[in-house]
C-alpha cells in the first residue's frame, strides 16, 4: 500500500541546521608541541622571543581578553618582516583560533589560509589546518570550498583516512544536491565503521536514508530504516519504516511494523494515526481502522470533521457493524451542506430494515442535494417506500432514478416489480372485502 508519511514526503530532506556537527576545530596545537616538531622538520626555527609573544597572546585570549590578545598579535604582525615563514604561519594560526572562537568565520578562514600559504611549515600543521578550513567552510555554508579543501587535504595525506573525512565530504555534496557523490562518501564512512565492528553514528544513517530517498531508491531506504529501527528504536523510525514498506508494496510488513509501533505507544501524531487506520482498512481490519480513528478523535489528536466521521462510519460498514456506523454518519451529515452522508445513512438503514428511517434520510439527501450519485438516493427511497408498501411513492422514486443512465436499467426492473406488487396487493384487498 503506497502511503507516504510526512516525515518521508519529508521530505526526508536535511538542512544545514540539522546536519551533524562536523566543525570540530579544537584549540590549536599547543605551542610547545609545535616548537618541538620543528626540531624534526626542515623548517625554520621558532625563536624563543616570538614563541613567548605568541604564548602571551594565547594566554590573553584564553582569559577572555580577546581584544588584548588580538592587539598582542597585531604588535607581532607589525614586526613580521623580521620573522621567518614558520613564525608567520604560527602567528596567523593564532589569529585564526581567536577569530574562530569569536565566531568570525570569514576572518578565521582568511587567517588559516595564510597559514597554509607559507611553504616552510610542518606538513602536519598544513594538513590539520587544511582540514580545519574544510570544516570552517562547511560552517560558513561554502560547500564548494569544502570539497576543494578536502581534495587538497587528501592529496597530501599519507595516513589511513578517518570517517570524518567521508562524512564531511558527503554532507558537502548533499547540500549541493550532488546525491551520487554524497552517497558514495557516506557509504564508505558507514562501511569503514562496520568493518571495525563499530556502530555507525545515527546521523550518518539519517543522511544515507535521505540520499537513497532523493535518488528514488525506496528498497535501499527500507534497508537503512530497518537498521535504524534495530539500532536506535526511535518512534519516528518505526513509523517511517511502515510508510516505506507501503511504498515498496510490502503491505503485510507495513501492517506488522505499524502494529508493533502502536503496541509500543509510538503512534501519536495525527498523520501517524491516519496512516495506521488506512493500513488497517487496506488489510481488511476494518473494525480496528474505525476504532483507531475513533480513539484519535476522542483524544483530540484527530479533527472531529465530517470526513473523519464518515471514514469511521464506512469502516464500521465494511466490518459489517452497520449499527455502529449510524452515529458517525449522523455526525458527518450534520457537518456538511451536501446530502452524500445522508444518502449513505439511508442505505445503512435499508440494510437494517429500518425503512421509515431509510426513507427519511433518502429525502434529506435529495433535499440537501449536491449528490455525487443522485440516482442512488432515489433508488434507496424507492426501496424504502416499497417495503413500507407505499407503492405509488416507490414508483415515483424509481421513475426519477430511471432518468439517470447509471441506474436506468435497475430502476425499470424495480418499476415493473413494484407495479406487479401493487396489483397483487390491491387484488388481495379486494378478495378480503
């Protein structure tokens, strides 16, 4: 059964605001560590004088004296002509760190770009700064630059690539609607994690699901949601999985998963209750469909509308509970100007052999008008009048029904039958005189 839930018509679409936090720039490498690294790299030395000045700027920033820290760096910058390439890079590194902490991303990016523009710096510093630039570009919604920085980082990388690279790349591609490239990257991240017997992070699977959905691969969406239900057991994943089972035609699985979700108290919203009721109806569980919607209205989660009351009534009729349908058809007809629900009441009363009521509601339906199938109301009225032995009224009703192409043949048959019954009835009356 193809019933999409809102969460999937969802658009299962992510925005930058709900993407996993990828920007994890940590305080820059401790200056002592960097200084020590220079001893094993072919880079200029970081002199003690410059080191102490940078350390002072960092201390001021750490104490919350941001402006003073920046002023200290400005003083160092004013004498940068006497500094070597590595010292200049470290100075801009500190600028970038301070600007990042102040959420001035454009200035932070500009500073970090100046770090990697210096040739004579440790490769580890170049790599870590380049990756930080990719993260900052993501935070700054510059997704093209994210990919550029990641490509640059990978070209200089000599170590095993961590999941964070693939996740960041996947998100950048996704937000540019480059779904195939995004899927390739997020799949690598998830496979790497699972190959180490580690659980993939929930937001990775959220993105993977969104990508399969965007690429119109519902069977793969199902696979991902099955995994998410198993790993995280969240109500929305159960409901979404139910919807996707309907999408791929697995109606029995859809019923089973939604029934299990209901038993766990996961069916709460208006859309979820409506989805469950529709799935019940589709699978022939009409009484349960009626009760589900009825309870939803009682709980205030479902609107007490004519349409919903009519749904309950029709579900009871399908469940062969005609008597239970009557109050719901009555509520439905009281909420609308047209006569369609009154017509259905007339038909229900005919089934229950309550012919006076059937005639009354058939007339109400015709009085209200705007009927989808006016002929049915005349047929119901004709049958009710016949059973009440109002033969002339019955014939008049069927003559009206005969004017409609849909019911013409049936109406003619009834007219002949009622005329015979009228003659028979009149003959009996004469015989009894």
